[in-house]
């Protein structure tokens, strides 16, 4: 214990002595890092290869598509409608003209009509392009170019064009996410500054508290991006969560230190001595608070879901940098500014710390610890019941694009006029045959017939009808004859010598048959839809069963279903399995670290369950607010996992601060008095930190309103904010003190403090 305090006392003296050098080093390192290292956004993974394990059914289907040169083609759906009237010949001509323009754009592989709706009021077409499947770069340029062509075709009045589908939705989502991230950063900083101004009643204190977090945010992105080159995965949402986590955690560490400096100055220490004393007393708390968060995040490396893998280590790097800044840069700034940090507040010397409001609250509830503990557990258990009757919802529900976007408008047209198809081409069936399908083209007909006859599919586009249900068809005999004349892969000069419609259709088969002629892909319309809905995702096992049966009937050796819905289904399953395996891992890591910092094998037995209780109550509150009252389809599948990791890690911050202070006071006071004093001096720190962190996550939810993942981010933001606030105002300041008093001196077993509280004379000696 004393050796640890000497270590942090030495660190505090180092910070004070080299305060100017420390500030200069941090500024220079940050500038160099930002200018020389890659940006975080350039390395984020948002493709399915970064999400699912290689043995998942969706990844197996993707591997079956490898023989296709265009297996990674991005797709979009072009749709035109009149808003209530039947399409006129002029409308159809304008749509055909637009398709011709789209075909001429760079990177476009094909653009073919998929026919008119049954009510005659809308028409759609499939656009495939050699650009990233999930937008960005050339994909964004292509989407912008297609939409620019909307105004160049001379469309008749009343005819409206929209571009939707995966590529368009991804592009619109990227734009909305960028706006959401900027709003999150701005609102988070403003919220924290206002709250800190109120808490400190000082002008410079909020800025000094936030400055280290700001520098860490600037530096962490490039450092994480550089780490990605040595194997650290980065999820697309990492940057957004990093902002909230570093600002929240950095502010927490700042509050721990700044409030303790103020307390020591009020005890009569000079400002620089107060900085040394503050680092000595709360440095260990800050360190273990950060280590708990880092440990919880690092545990995500065992997750199978790449989204979680890409969050854990990357965010852990940000927290590690924040820890270093909190123990070096912040003390250096406090030593430089001295009393000016707290201007215009007066720092009058006080003989002893005031118990304050929270000390009185803790003392009042600690008088009847059993009643307090049982009542708290009962209330939180009742809130947890809100999760009963809820189901999980995945990002398949997010398939319509951000609200107000062109892709969302296009999806609405598809849902209205093509209700059972939605984005018709979002589902593909791939079959791998033992040999060349041209050896017996009847296999193609058998496969297509088997799929069309399956209960899971209501439409099939394949080698026999490459231009869709409205286009010309090919027979197995025609394919066999043309194969003998022009070969495979197609000989362009030989194909050009056969000026027939069938020959041109044969040339289009490269979109459906691989170069080795063993792999065939079919674009299918599932019976259950629309694509991107929860019901479509839930229907994936049935589609896979129908596909397997059809492949077996056609003589195929292997098969798979490749679609966003199949991908979403696999992701939800993998993420749920991760939740089951990682919950005990995180809990054990946190329990071990709490045992080390508190020198107690008992305290973790009620501290970790107390955070779990907050988690379950917050989860129930999310179910109550968003599902039972809000009418949403379910709790977002990532929310229980992220809430658990963040609440367990961040909630333990306050465990460390409160319990280490109770332990400190217990060396000189009886346990009840130690609890009262410790909560009195840390209550403001904990509640302010909880308001900052909880409010920051609440801002995340509010600011994400226009983002593509607004549903899941709002739920995550609300859930974590609710959990942190409940943990702050009820668990940490009321229930934990009651538990400590209830357990008594056994709280500190097997440390020496356990024995001292059994010996009144030893306590009196410590107090003296």
C-alpha cells in the first residue's frame, strides 16, 4: 500500500517538476501524429469479411462466389414512379434514356430493367458496378453521377427517379453518419463544458479538464489507424464511440484529480503540493479505472463478431492514451495554472472535509442497510422486467436508408409498388456443380425450375432469363448450341458474328456463370419480404433449406444464399453467442482488478453484481421505452452486448473511486463514519462524472437522429446513459454504502484492514 503511494507520489513530483516539458511533448507528439499517421476513417472495416467468421453460412456463400470476376459487384436499384398515375410511353422512354446514361458511366458493369409493377405505376432496374459494395470512394462518385443524370433526361412532369438498394443506402448512410458524428462531437463538448462550469463554478477548470481528452482524441485516431497495419481491427462505428468514450472517461479522470486538488488546497496545501498529493491519492484509482475499461475492451478480441473485435482493441488504445494523459498532462496543467484553475471560486482553508449532501444521504440509508439493499434490489429487478416479451432486431431493419434521403424515398416506392420484393436483387442463390454446366445445360434448367418451384421463392432470374422476367429467354438447347459456336468464356469476335437476340443473351451469361463454368448464381425474389425487414431475416433458415433442396435436385455439389438478410441473420446469431461467452470473461476481469485495487476478496462479490443489476435494469428500461411504449420492432441486437461491456467497465470507475476512498477513510475511522465521510467528499465527483458520462451517451443518442443506424445508436445511447445515471445516483451513493455497512469489516478481508477493524485500539492508533 505504502509502496504504491510512494510510486504515485513520485509521479506527481515528476509532473510538477517537468510540467512545461510534459505539455510541450504532448502537443508536439499530437501534431506529428496527426500529420504523419493515417486517418482512422481510412482503415475502418465495413464489409462482411470484417464481421463474420469464415465458417459462417454467409461467408461460405461469399466464397462460392469467388470464381466470378464480378462477385464483389455493388448493386443499386433504380426506380421511377408517377406518384399515383400509370406510366405513359413518354415515362417509359425517359426511364430507358436514363438507363442508357447509367450504362455509359465509369465502373458500371450492367444496368437492366426488372420490369413494371403490377399496378403500372412504377418501374425498376438493377444497376451493378465495380465499386466497393458498401459505398465510399468510387461508389459515392457513381451514386452522385447517377442522381445527377436524373435531371438530364428530360423526364415528363410528375415522373420521379430514385436510387436505392445497398450501394445507395450505404452512400446516404455515410453522409448521414458524418453529419451525426460532427453533431455528437459538438453537442458532447458543449454539454460537458456547461456541466463542468456548474460543478466547478470556475472558468478555467472545465477547459483544463477537457484539454487532455481533446489532445487524446486528436492523437488516438491516427495511432489506432497505424495499429491497424499490425493486425488491430477497426469497426466503422469505432470513431463515433471513441469520441464519446474518451470524452466521458477523460472527463471522469479529470474530475477525480481536479476535485482532489481543490480538496487538498482547501486543507491548506500549496497548489503544486496539492497536485502531488492528488496524484498520490487518486492516481491508483485513475489507473485501475482505466485498466478495468481496457481489460473489458480487450476481452472483445475473443468475440467472433468482427464488429466487436474492431471495437475492443481500438477503443482500448484510446483509453490507454487517456490514462497516460490523465496522469501526466493534466497534473502538469494544474501545476502550471495553480489557483487560477478555480477562479473566481474562493478556496478557503477548511479544518476537515465537509460531509455535504451526499454524505448525509449515504449515512441515512446506511442506518438500515438491509432494508436499503433489499429495496434497491427489488426496484432494479422490477425495472429489469421491462425486457420481458421483447425480441432482438438487427440491422436488417435499417435497410431503407436514412430518413429524408433519396434511398429511403426509393425504398418506400419499392415497398408500395413491389411489396413482396422490396429491393428485388438483394438475395442471390449460388450453386457449385461438379463439372462444367455446359456439358449438360439441362442442369441449368433443372436448377432454375427447382428454385422457382420452391416455396421460399416467388421469382428467379438466371442464365435462362438473364434480362429478367420481362426479357427474352434461352433454352438449354440454345445454350448448348451457342456454347459450341462461341465457347466459354465468350469469344467476342465469334459472338459478334452471330447477330441474333439469343447470341446477345448468351453474352450476358457471364453475370450468372463463372469462367470455369462450374458456379452458377441466381437472383431470386423471396416469398417473405420485403428485403431488409425483420421477417425476411427470420426467414433465412427456410431459404437455405429450400436452396439446399433445389441444389440437390439439380445435381449441384454445394450451394449457399448470399444476401443482406442472410448476413444479418448470421450476425445476430454470432453476436448472441458472443454475449453468452464474454459476459463471464468481462465480469471475472473486473472482479480481479477490483480485488487488487481494494486488497479485498470480498468487495468484488457485491460490487460486480451491483453493476450487473444496473445493466439489467437499464436493459429493461430500454425494452419498456423503445419496444413496449415506443412501438419499435425489438431491442437492437448489438445493444445488450455493448451496454454490458460499457456499463461493467465504466460503472466500475465509480466503484474504484468510492471504494478506495472508503478504504482510505477506514484506516482512521469506524466503518460507518468512513462511509459517511468518503461519500461526502466523493459524492459530488461521482455524480458530476456520472452526469457527464451519462449525458454524453445521451447526446450520442440524440445527435444520431438522422443517421442510418439511428435506431440502434439511440437505444445504445439511452441504455448506457440510463445505466450510468442509475448506477451513479442510486447504486454508488446509496446501495454500495449500505452493502459495505451490511458486510462490515469483512469488506476488507483478507487485508490488514480487516484485522484492524476488529481491534478498536488499532483503529484509535491509526486515527491518531
